[in-house]
């Protein structure tokens, strides 16, 4: 078990207890651990997320941007290590960790989670929800999604290089009207009540008013969407980080961009 004072190469650093929990989980499962500089970066992110009141408003947070060799470590849910971790779909077709960039998708590759909105949503609620992430090297596909019907979407964002991106929270299959071209940028889609807000690189770009229907009853998938157990529309670009929480997070768009620079 790690102490909250982490000593390595002559450096004494007071780590946040939440980051110690991540390291403890990784060590107990035999995962390769980050080196000193990466530990500093990871801990700093958590410290800032806490100081801004963001960390406790999240259900899941995957920080994929790690050094090479940290594929297992990168898939830990920072909010609750070991609960709703991302997992490989299979040993052949799965996103590949690119050092200091994130996971890069490929043909029929995706990451699974056991996060089912209708069962597991805590901070994220039907009319009180935010999803945020950053992509790179975008190619058409779905960044993340879960659907069990045309009106039961939860998190959905489709990239179309010849048109617009579509963000969709538990609405119709045509999206919630928030069509923004935002490849290779920090993206936040937040909803409070019936009002949807879309932030790109910390700036509010689009708003709209759309009603909710139901939570999806199938697990969230990253790098594709899960439609009643069928995975499709795979995203072959890269993802640096992905998180889901309450609408409060949407009020911290500029802070999130700075934290995940």
C-alpha cells in the first residue's frame, strides 16, 4: 500500500488520497505503474479537479493520456478504481495506447464498460448531466454511446468529417440539435433541465432546449456505440480522456480545458 507521501528519486510529494487509491488498485492487480513525472501529472489533475469541485461530481473518469506500457493503468476509473473500469473488447481488436497521446481506435475496436445508465447513474441524471472528452486524429464514428431504442440514448457523439458532429443525450436518433464541428478539441456537452449546452475548448458554442425520455439500459461503450448489445459505428480516431458526471461540471468548461491541457 502506498503512503500519501510518495518518495522517488529524491522527491517527496504529498499525493492526493484519491490518487493513492488508484495506485493501490493498480499495484494490487499487477499493473505497470507510472514513472515519477507521470505520477506528478496525474496527481496534479486530481488535485485541481478537487479544488474546482469537479471530482466529486463525476461517475466515471478515464485519463487515457499516459506513457507507453500503461494500457491497463489507463483504463482505471479514477472516480472509483475497480468499478466501471474500461476493458478490452478482445485480444485482437482493441484500441492501442499511444504514448503521451491516448488510446487510438481501429477497425471494429472498442472499450467496454459495465456502466449502465439506468442502473448505475449517480451524479449523472436525466436532466442533470455532463459528458466531456478530447479527441485527436478524428475519423468518422461514435466516440462513446449506449442505446436501447431510438429514444433511449444516454451518451452519444458522432463525428462526421463531411458535415457536423452530433451530440445526443437521451433524445431521438437524429440528435438533440447540437451540431458542432469540433474535432481535435476539448468538448463538453452539458444538460440541466431541458437546456443543452455545448462547449468547445472552454467556450460555449451552441445551446438548445430538448426533453428527455429514458435512461439507456445497456452498458456504455467507448470508441463505438452499444445498441442493444450490438457494437457498431466504431471510432478510429484517438481519445485522450473521457468523463461523465453532473451538469455542475459544465459550469467549469474553461477550468477543465486547463486541467487537461
